[in-house]
């Protein structure tokens, strides 16, 4: 039987996992290329032979998605497998049209052949869009498990932006590990809050190997906690699936891939940010949850803020620095920094776009809807330098930082700073104390 030539359309995450779990040693397929999107500087690399397996002694090239029609014809491609997240149904079907018009089939992979099985109980945290509040939800679940004397080890959705061989399995238990693994700002934003809270978190490229290391972590492991990326569904089969929705973006829970998948899979749905969302948005999200997953437990939640040096905000011209992915492919118009600046009486939001430097200019050109916020982009050294230069040039009184990391450890900021933190706070019942108590009863039977 002739092998089917395959391109895996990805963004350095789900694409590698789908390859590893289904295609790597599968004689029926020949993966001729990965394509890259969303993340800067991913194309032009190779998925290395050491990770690709015996069928791919030369590795597999990672090419630009924009070249897809040409690649399908030149590489005689039979099938394109779409494998990245947080993309509107309109956009993803546009890519399908490109593939079909060039002569290739267009497919998605579910969890039947891609979800790993753990020897430990698994709780998965997902969301319907980037920036809904997965990380704060994950920290709240860790806290609830700890109240029962259970040690959770987190596994984060992949962000392999560097040396893929070196990043096969990564373990983060202390701040120094961020430097050891040469993390980007985007990676730090996900790992650092766990480390600061005293948790261990794993990530990398090969999730079978990562899972087995996490299960036998030297600090102990009672429960595996999947900390999802974007709006993807879990790489590990969960015993409890939690999905976070955002009433600031009502309707998106039914119009973005694969966010609706995570909503339909959920045992528990968290409606987050109710303290800053309007009533109509909350009601629309609640209606849509009931429409596609009426059996789910729904937790109402707020995202209370903590702000250092609020006196630096009142009456001042502020530059707000928000989490990068939330503002870019997450399409959010406001974040915690904007909410905090309004709450504490900022006189003016200074627009950084006239002062943007280098790659940040490109970011604003690609995502014009960002507006007068500064996304904390740092996928590489040059972007970090451009971020610092942009902050330096922007004429403001105060920099309001709403990223989950200590940005001042990475970027030297000479202006006054107010740092915004946020957590998850359930409103009434049901809540995670009850949900986790029931979960613990089941796993101890």
C-alpha cells in the first residue's frame, strides 16, 4: 500500500505531539514537512532525527505555512493535518480551502490516538481562548489538592522555541531553571508562577517521556495536573477536565478551534472574570455552556487583582504592559493591567505604537487591534531587547506590568513600576473545594 504523504500544519506544539503519538513509527504515512504559524522564528528549523525516529533519519523540515499551496504540489502531499490552537472557525476553514484547492485532504486529530494514559490520576485545565485564566485556575486546583495532602505535579502544554533536542524533557523547580533552559518571556510567564508557588512543572517536546518523568518526580507526585496552552485539549487523558471561559469574549466559546472541543469535554466549566465583565456577556456564555454541555458543573469566579504601588497610577500617564499571547492571537482588547489602571485612577494610557522598536513594530502591524497596550513579547533575545527599548522610549510616568512574571528581572525598567497580580476566587457554590473533595473520594476508592 502506498504511503500517504502528510504535512502537519502547526505552531511548535500540538503538531509535534500528534507526530510523536501517531505518525512517528507509522509505516502507512510519510510526514514530509511541518508548517509554522503564530510564533515568530519557528520556520526554517528541522524536527531533529533524534526525536523523529527511525523512519526519518534526516529529520523533518519546518516550513512557512504561507507556502502551503506550493508545498502540497511540490511534495505530492495527500493529506494536511491541522494541529494548532486558538484560531477562528472562519480562519481554519480558510486554510482547509487552500489545502483542498491544492489537491490535499484536510484533517483534524482527536484524543483517541493522541491522548497519553497516565499511571497517576489526572486533572486537566483548558480554556476556550488564550487568556481566560487557566494559570490562576491551575494554581487554585493545586491549592485545593494540597488541602487533602496531595502533591500535584504540573505538565505544561509545549512551547519549544529553542533547541528541540535539548528541550525534549524539561523540569522547572526553581527560578534558576528558567535560565538553565534558556526560556523566552512567554515560557517564563507559564512556568514562573508555579515555581514561585512551590510547585514543580514539566514541559518540552516528547510528552510520553515528560509524563513518565513527572510521574516519578523526586519531590513526589500524587496527581498529574495538565496546564493547557491556548485553547487546546489535553495531551493526557484526564480523570477530571476543567475548562475556563471568558465573558469578556462571549460567543468565542462556540467559534474558535479547538476551544469548543475543550468546552464539550469539560466536567467543570469556570466562568472567570465575572467581577469585570458585563451582565450580558456572562449570560451569553452561560447560555452557550448549557447548550453544548448541560451536564457540566459550572463555577462562577472572579479574578481579583493585587497591585503594588497604586500611588504610582493615580493621576499618572501610564504605559500598560500585558501578557503577549493574550493580546496577539488571543485577541483581547483589555487585560488585568488595563483594569487595574482604570481602578486606581490613571489619567492617561500612553500609546506605545509611535515608539515601538524592531520586532515590536512587526507585532503591531500583524495585530493592529492591540491598540494602546504593549504586549510583553519575548520569543527571542532580539524581541526582549526591542521590548526594553520600546518601554524606554515611551513617554510615560509609570509602567503598569500585568504579566505573570517578574518582568524587571528580564528587562531593565528605569521608570516607576506598578505590578499587577491576579488569582481565582470562586463566587459561592459550587467551588473547587467541593469539586476536588469529590475527585479525591473517587481516586481513593
